[in-house]
C-alpha cells in the first residue's frame, strides 16, 4: 500500500496524531501540519532534476 500524502516542508511520508493539538495530524520528522497529496508529477520532476544534474556533472568531468 503506497502513501498518498507527504509533508510540504520536508517531504517525509510519516505522520503522527498529536494529542496536544486535539488529534491533528503532523509530520513525525519536522512537526509541521502542512500536508499535501503526493502526485506522480512530483516524483517525475525530482527524478528529472537528478538525471539532469548527473548529466551536467558527467559533461564537466569529461571536458
């Protein structure tokens, strides 16, 4: 089962219910309550950026 929510601040997909805030869902890593739905375009952009950086580094090393 895949998680469809991620933290807007840090990108973590692990959440807890904070009892001091009345059960509000917060990120377990940074404590933020900013949660967004994970989309496939988010992952594609991240992969595209990684591949782009690797290609640029590869071209710099070759020259």
